[in-house]
C-alpha cells in the first residue's frame, strides 16, 4: 500500500481526502506523523503555497508527501479572497468571520459567479507533480446548511441547487475542486504501480 504524508492540520481535509483516495493509498496526517508546527503559506499564488507545504514536509521527513492549497475566487471581487481565503477576515482564520465579510463585500451585487481552485503538489521520490481542480458556482445571499467547512455554506456548485454545506461528503465529491484534483493524483499513482 502506498503511504503519503499529507501536509495539513485541517482534519476536515483529511477526512475528505481519505474518502477520495480509497483503501490503496494510506494517508498520514501531520499530527499522526508527530509534526505539530504550522506550515507557512508565504506566497501570493495557490501553486506556490501548495509547493511550499510539500517541500517543507519533504525537507523534514524525506518521505513521499503532498501539500494542497485551495482558494475561493470571486469574479466580481477580481479573484478575492483567492490565496488569502483562510485569513480573509483576519489572522484568527474564522470561517464565520470570513463568510460574514464576503457577504458584506458582495452586498447588492447580482453577478455572484465564483470558483474554488485546488492545487496539489505531490513529491514522489523527490520529484514534484502538480494537479489542479476547479469547481465553478455562485455565492449565495446568506449561509445555508451545516455540513463541511470554510465557505461551504455560501457556495452552490454549477449543476446543483444546494450549497456544499447542504450536501453529504459523497455528494460534495461529485462536484468538488478537491475531488477533481485528487482524481488526477490517484491516476498518476495507479500508472506508477
Ligand atoms: P487552505 O487551503 O487550507 O489554505 O484553505 C483556504 C481557505 O479556503 C480556508 O478558509 C478554507 O476553509 C477554505 N476552503 C478550502 N477548501 C474548501 C472547501 O472545500 N469548501 C469551503 N471552503 C474551503
């Protein structure tokens, strides 16, 4: 079985990614690997932050690993919150504060198109592979639903009339940016088996 360290402290992402990758790929979270420090996200692109996460963990462990970075890009806000999605309303990284600020900044705006973008940086025997997944949709006028995390309560993916927070994980994975990116990672690992 393939073992990969996942460079995240977000338990929601670990649950999502384990369900996406299935039983042949064993995901070890940072906490399980005994790595408790925050990983920096110093760059101004999602691609560079994903690479930062995987290379920091590879530097510490020398083991195959991947980092993943995601941003919500709202067209009318010129791509914001984008790379700043986690800290949009401040360093406390509060999902409810972020949503409140987003809805406030979109008050009265009719054009509510947005997309989630995920980039994975996989380091396999020291070589980097990047995979991207995009999910287009719209931002709602108010929060709807209690599942998921982050901006899930205010994002309806194209093809659905529910927010991600109104879906179970299996349904979210039919649409999600992260599912699309991880399908590509899974294909690569299968090719290399
Ligand atoms: P990061 O990739 O952990 O830096 O996450 C960036 C921000 O986007 C955080 O505020 C997350 O909560 C949010 N985010 C990432 N993925 C999702 C998602 O699938 N749904 C909703 N919000 C997300």
